[in-house]
C-alpha cells in the first residue's frame, strides 16, 4: 500500500520564534482512518489546515501523491493550488454550510472547483453532478430534505450534509476537523460510522482531528498522538496505553 500523503519536516509559527508545529513527519496510506488526538493548542487543527492550505506552512513539504503525479501542497499557488484543493476535501467542526441555501445547493458547492465561475453564479451544474448529489443524499439519509434550507437542519443533519458535500469533490484525501465535537454521543457514533463507511467504499484515506479517545480507538486503524507541536505516539488503538495518554495529555488525575 503506497502512501498518498507524505508530510516532511512541517513547521508552522504564527509568531516568530514560537512554533506551533515542530518538524512534523507523517505518512498517510491510501485507505483507512487515521485519528489525530492531543490537548487543545497542540497543533492538531493547524496540521490539517496546513495540508489543505487554509493555513500557510512556515517550512517543510506536504506531498500529495496520485498514480500519475506528486504535488507539494506547501509550494503550489494560483491555479495549481486550486486544482490541488479539489483533491483534498474537508469536513468542519461547525459544518461551514451556506445557511440560506438548500441541502442540494450546499452539496453542489462541492463542485465549485470544477465549475466555471459564471455557471456557478447562475447555479448551473452538470446533470451528472446533480445526479451524484442525489446519490450521496440517499447514502447519508437526507434525500427527503434535498430542498430544505440548511438553517432548518439539526446538528447531525448538517454534518451529514458536510460529509456529502466533501465527497462531491471526488477527493483523494478527506480531512475532518473535530467533526463530532458539537454532537451528542449517539449522533457522534453515527457520523463516524457514516464517514468511515463512505470513505472506505471509495478507498479514500481519512485524517480526523478529535478529542474523544474512545471514539478514535473504535473507528481509527491508526492513532497519532500530538503534544506540544510534536508527534509523541503513532500506533493502533490497542497499542495506546494509559502511559501514552499521560505523555500526550499530561498528568494522570483525569485517567480512570
């Protein structure tokens, strides 16, 4: 199994001399779920946002590999960056839906990277895109809400729309930034099941930044623990011990 994402010596500083990421090295293989855990402020979200260039890396390489080419996401710009972003989809903690648009219209925004600006402005999308959107709505259980405005949905429904919108990109890689933190435990499990099932069906590797360790152990085949801007654990859920959790989160009074 060849790696699809290779991160080499990635650093990020928002303030001079105060790095948030301290030379991260990480390879993400071509399928399965990788969960990144760690305390708040340790750089988990920054790492994901460097990969899709919502945040500009300070140094290092972020190599996205396909069968035909390798792109350094840390260095591309302009049209090349827009094309690269088609391949890296993201599910957000706060959903990032356009509230006034319908569920269907929100899904179709996942095709904006492939659609001429004038067509997008007029909301003219290819029939194949519309058909694909209906298929995904069926898979996430929301086909009956295709014409419902996004601001009328529950949190779980909004995240289902977010997942379907991300998959509309036909990405090579799916990133998820705290996708369950605003949801109740039952809905969190449902969202993780759905995202894992759909990504596996398309052989899309998933990288999830999350706080819920038990949820990570349940769904991720690999867990990466971060602390202080460094990777301090990399292994399976079965290998993650309380000693590892102490090194990731610090202290032990919270452990049971």
